[in-house]
């Protein structure tokens, strides 16, 4: 695959641009199939404005490339960390969300469906009166066309777009684009929450601000013999997500579904493991993080209503942090809710090194086999081979072989037992295995 680095001095993207002019120099340093540095002049390099960013295309040595660069959070220039290189037919995974009032979400859904016609996009895209939540995959040509189209709407023009490479084609089995009452699932829904009021959500921290906060808290902790009672690092995900990777110092969430999260609720409902159980609501800095940011935005409104004053979220979530800061302060991989399941930090920042990671490789001894509690060599979950269990768990190679891909002895005797999967495969629909079994009789 071609490697790519870019240095693109550019003026604000607020002005319509069709073609770069000679006073806006574009210098690209590439290494394509072993070929060294190339400089592209504005004549060779065709670009056009995208709301909230730019897409460029060029030809070099017989190869075509697409470059999509989103705007920076300030709206001036390009966010260098977001600049990527993709071929038209290269599959990518895109994530974004936005809380904003949508007067007629059903009509909005119909517009999006119409745009999707004849485009090769799979994923989950939900809209309602509170906004949009999207995770999808497709060839970069189609996926980025949808991004551009969405950002033409002023309500969504400044959304943070997160892009990562797919592994083997689509990361989702099909397209689900529809109205959904809750963009995020909680026990009592979220339609009653004041999500459209930014003041009711936590204060977003950029990746560099988040890193600074964590380092500051770590220094205070290391200089004192007592725990820092005015700081809580809150992992607003599920326990199995923490199991493959987390920020150092974050407690493992005691839930297997976000809808059951109950951090900081009344004493009658609070779990013994709740890190907010004894927190001073007026003085404690609560730093919340999740994969892409949406769960933190939702749950921070609940904590705000519970009286917590000093709430902070990681803008764009862990994926945005890894893309900008690398794995500094992070251990393990990042769990994602698509076919890839687990992504190493290098997925987001390919040029990371041991020095950038803290000058040493971090042990993954925290990751244990669900069955025998030994350390696992692969930070990736698997589903129990028993279809009616389907538990998502970490497992060592010995236990995979010994229990035929199941999570326990009981499941090995199940009626609907699927074969043991190897590598990064994911289970398909039951009829695939049922029909194979029938044919083999």
C-alpha cells in the first residue's frame, strides 16, 4: 500500500474554492511502491472544496488517489491529523454524530435514503429530532461523497468526521438508515435529556488538552501518598471494551451494556464499584471518555442533572485521541462495534513508535482469558460458538481449542453449535451453518 505524508499550507476553507491557484502551494511527499519523494504543482493536483474540508485527487505513476481533509475544529485551515490517503475503491469506516434539532426527521431519512441509492454503503445511520448518529463503511469514493453531502447542510457542517481503514471490505453487513427514537440506548431513553443545550453537556477537551489533564492528575497522584479525591477518570463504555484497552487509571465499568450505566446516581441505585459514589459534586474533576464521544455527551447530561459541576469529555473519543496523540496514556487496543472488533493504536496513527508511546512497550497483562484467567496473546474478542449464548469474550488459544470455541462446557453441548472460527473471521447467519450440516448428513 502506498505510504503518504502531506504538508498543505492553506487558507480558511470558509471561501468557495474550485481549483488551487498558484499562490497556494501544495507540497506532497509520497512513497509509492518504493518510489521516493514527489512534488505536485497546482496543475498536477486537482482539488475542490468540501463543506468542512477538502477532497483532492491526483494521478501518479499510473495510480489514482483520493485525499480527504477535514477542517480543523477552529474552522481555519486543515486538521493535519485528519489527512488521509485513500484510493477510490479502498474501503474505509466513517463515524460521526451531531446533536441538533431536526424538525422533520422522517423527511430527513427519506433524503438520505435517496442519496444512498446506487451507492455501496453499509452501516448504521440513525436520525431523530435530536440529530444524527452514523457509523458506516464503503469504498472511499462513496463514503466520502456521503460525508460531503451531509456537511452541505448547515446543521451538520461542522461535525467531526472520523475515518479509519476497513480490513476486509465492509465492516457492517448491510445498511440500516432509519428514524430511531434514541440515538444512544439507555434504560429510560434519551429523548427527555437536554442534549441540544451544550451547557448541559460536559466541557469537551481536545486530545492535547485531555493528555495534559491526565498528566497533571498523574503528577499530583505520584507526589502524594493518598489518592487524588478531586479527580475521577470515568470509562463510559462496557466492561468488555475495557478488557482490550483503556486509559491507565480508569476503572473497569461494571456493565456489559451502556443502557445499564448508573455512575453517579442516587445511593439506592449506585453500584459498589461506582467511582463516583463518594465524589464531591462541586469540586471533583470528572474526565469521561468513550470510543467516539457520543455516549459521554449523553451521560454527561445525566451527571449534570445529578449536580456534578466539573465535567469534561474527550472530544471525538478515544479514536480521535489515538489519531492525534498516539497511545500516550493508553494501554491495549480499541474495541469498535463493527466487524473489525479490535483496532491497535497504529490503525489511527501509523507512524507511532516506542519513543512516541512513552519510550517503552506497555505490557498487556491486564487482558485475561475469560475461561482460565491466563494472559491472552491477542487483544480481540470472539463470540461463543453456541448461537443461543453468543457471549463476547476474550479467550486464549488453548481454551478455544479445548472448548471448541465455546465459553463454557455447557455450551459445547448446545443444539445450535457453530464451527470454531480462526483469524479475524466473524460468524455469519445461522442458516449458513445449518445448511452445511444438513448437506453433510
